[in-house]
């Protein structure tokens, strides 16, 4: 193959996702090959099954015993190839899809420091300051015109403000969680207070909820209430998501020294471990969609958000991965901001908590532990996952409307 042929044989793409692509492809191929390798054990009954699957496994074994081995192998091999091909077609379609413009977003920058900025969505209602996670872009809270929570809240009588962290710059790479809470969020809150005559409500999503809680405890007199959306607290509750995270400590230090931050692909690999088959399923599904349809456009917007993640500053990465996930410092009362322990029981403001029922990233038990520790907690349980709760088809009924009603009560 000459150089010109090689260049045309490799498709040019506009994206490198889904990230990390090599991991997703190798996981899919390993799953397919293991299916073929497991056939003899499945036929002779030596394949181990979980107890709750024992009855179904017995039925499967009976069916396999009746099949001719060579024909069965060919059938499974064909199905494996078809599934892998469908996933690859979905990945290619995603990589080639045009990026959606965001000219429709009404949030306007009113403050910036370093790589952090504050967007004001306008409106006449009570100010509501939204704090997203540090590891993904802020746009998930206003993803598309029909799936944008902040635009909907503005149209329904509220005045949203959104913190957009951006990727860490030279200053932020030296930040700790104390710097993010006391310096950046403190200044953001001051800016919001100066822009309104009413005490704002504070809303944190995922890890942003932990930061919002820490700020709320320091600035209670300035706030009307706190809302926490899928916010983790007991990191060992509901099953430790990454049970061997502490064993990664030496490697984590090496990565941070080499890259100066925790790279996006490392974070994506950790999240992929929560559901290794997710990429296969969702890209096979994407391959079946009308490329010009609304569902495909929503998929692309959401997948771009997932893949355009944000690296973590070294001190923050150590605190979150080793302190939170490894040692469970939040739940055990060891997490502190500016040397003051973050104690939810000391919060004297009304609190709204959204704990989605199907959350793999923040198990319900982890978020429930925070609800149990707060004196004035009102809990809703959307029938959705961690991200679907915010941007899914039922986001409006499951989260947006209950949050809006709670915010309205703060004005009474």
C-alpha cells in the first residue's frame, strides 16, 4: 500500500471520541472473543453463574446441548461480528457528525477570572447560581434548546446563573478544593449578590454539589437555600465504585507529574469501568438512528459533552480520587475546606436533593447519606440516571418542575 492509498484508507474524523477510543474498542472485542471462548463451558455446565441467573442458565444450557457445535460457533461468531460492526458504524457516524452550534444560548458572561467565568441567563425571578462538576463542561445544564434546564427555568420565572469552570489554566493547576470554594466560588457568589436584590439559591450538580455545600456552610447568611443534584457523600455506600482506587496512588502521582494534571482519558477510563458495555450498546443504537433526526442530534450534543471533559488539577485529583473515593473522607467527617470540616448537619437553610433511582455514577445510597445528614432536606427521586435526570426526555417532569416548585417556595 503506497502512502496516498494509506491516507485515503484511513477516514478523517472531526472527533477523537468516544474517549478513550482504544479502551472502548478493546473492551468490545474482548467481550466478543470471550463469548466464543465460553461456549464449551456453557455447554458442559462448568461456566459459573450468579445465583439469581441460575434458572435462566439452566434453560440456556439445555438449548445449547441441542445445537450442533460447529453451527453454534458460526452463529455466535456471526452475531459477534454483527454487533462489533454496528458499534463501529455508530462510532464512525458520530465522529463524522457536525458539531451543533450554541448560538441559541442566552447566558452571557458577566465575570471572569483565570479560566472561570460566570454566565447570567437573565430573567426577573430569584437568582439561582448553578455549580457544575469540575470534570465536565457546564453546558450539560443547558445542553440543547429543548433539553436545556437553565433556559426552561428562566422561562418559568427564575434567574439562573451558571459557573463555567473551563479547563485549568496556569493558576488553576495549582488549585486545591479550598481555592475553588473560597476563592473562585466565593467571588462568583459576591457577583451574583451584587446583581440582584434577593438572596440567591445555590444549586450544585454531582461534584459541584460538594463544592456548593462547602460554600453554603461558609455563607449561610447570604443564601436562601441549597439544592444538590446527584451529589455523592458516602463514597462507599451502595458498593464502592472503584474498590481498588488506593492501589492506583503511585501511578496517579506519576501521571500527574508527567502531564501536570489528571488527563481526560484517565477520568473517562475510570467512568467506563462502571459499565464496560455502555459504549457498545449506545453506539450500536446510534447507528440505527436517522442522522438528521432530533434524537441523533441530542445524542451527538450529549456525547460531545462527555468527550470534551476537563482535566483535574493535581491537588484536586488527589483529594477526590484518594480522599473521597479511597478514604471516604466526606462521610467520615475528615473532608475540610480551609481547615474547617464540611459538616452537613450544621447547615440551617432549606435543602432540595435530587437522587436519581438509576444512577451508576452516584449510587442512591451515596447521595441518601447526605440527605440523612442535612436537617432540612426535601428529596425527590427521578426515575432516571445521573445524566438523564438533567437532559433526558423526562427531565422536565422528573427534575426541572420539582426544582422550580421548591425555588418558588423560597420566595414565600
